[in-house]
C-alpha cells in the first residue's frame, strides 16, 4: 500500500490524476444510470440506452487511462503510437460492449457479475495496449505478478460493481455501482503502474515519431466530452417521457 501511495504522490501529476478521476467518475455514473434503464432490449428506447452506455463506458475508461498515463512521469518526454492508441480504443469498445450487452440481455445477477468481470478484462487489455503505445527514450518493464494482481482486482471489483446495480433496490444502487467501477479502474491502473519501470533505451532516435502528448490529451477529452454529452442529452429523459413511451408501445397492438 505504501508503494502505491508513493507512486501516486511522487510519480504522477496530481492535477491530471484529479482530471482522470473526474472523467472516470462521471463516465461510470452515467453508464450505470443508462444501464439501469435497460429493462427490455426489444424497446427502441432501451436498446438506445444500452448503446449509449456502451459508448460512454468504453470511451470513459479509454480517456481515463490516457489522462492517467499523461500524469505519469516516465523520466523522459513521451509520444504515442497512433495505431496502437486507436487499437486500444477499439478493444475497449468491443469488450465493454460485449460485457454490457450480455449483462442486459440475460438480466440476472450472474449475468451482470460475469459481464462486469468481462468488462474488467477488457479494461486491462486496453490498459496494456495503451502502455505499449508509449514511445519514450526509456524501455518499459512490466512486473508480471503485480500486473496479474491488478487485472484480477480490476475484474473482481468490476464484477461487484455490475452485480450491485441489480442486487440493490435502493436509490443508492447507481452511485454505489458507479463508485465501485471507479475503484476497479483505479486499482488496475495504480497497482500495475506502481511496479512498472522505465529504463534507458539505446533507440532514443525513435522517440520523435508518434502523437504528441498535448494533442492526444485534447483528442481524448474532446471525444469523451462529445460522446458523454450526446448520450446524456438523448437518453437521460424524464420518467414521464418513459411512461409515455411504454403506454404508446402498449397501445400500438390494440390500435392495429
């Protein structure tokens, strides 16, 4: 625990850590809010909520990861391989999409727990790919045991976050599940990064190729804000509007 605290305090820019935490918190709460309204995937409104939840969660964890990586001090300037960076976003979207879809489709505590674990595994894959996108004067050396522990902790807590959403019926279930998902992402990142080392590389001339950190930060934040804002504006509707949709859906067969 002391090693993790030291890594956070001395190897991260705390201002960017706060930004990453806010992105992760907002994304997680919005995801759980959207997902909690997916009661019937046969309804167009609920299917739309699920697609919005997938997009918000995927881009949220991707943005959280890269802002947190930007906060990490490798000891030298860094750039990012654009192909691997884009691939990590695709992996995040695909795995999070599968996990959330399976959760909502089967709509049980077991399916939500397994879907959450699968989302955690996807976040881990995205994290590792994002790390390999780094181009620096130093080589990255991952510590295998701590990386495996980070992946296990992330998957387990993500499973608990998703199960919380369906196990509890109180108004606090969405905040509780969202906060647990934030803990899952943070555990995965900080446990892994605490024991990651960067050592001098003989190929410093290759550092110049890749995305600039500032450009990547602007791109990531813009995508997150745009997708999150669109999802919130289109799918977070008043209960009365949802009730009207249900009545309308029920009236259609009778009218026919």
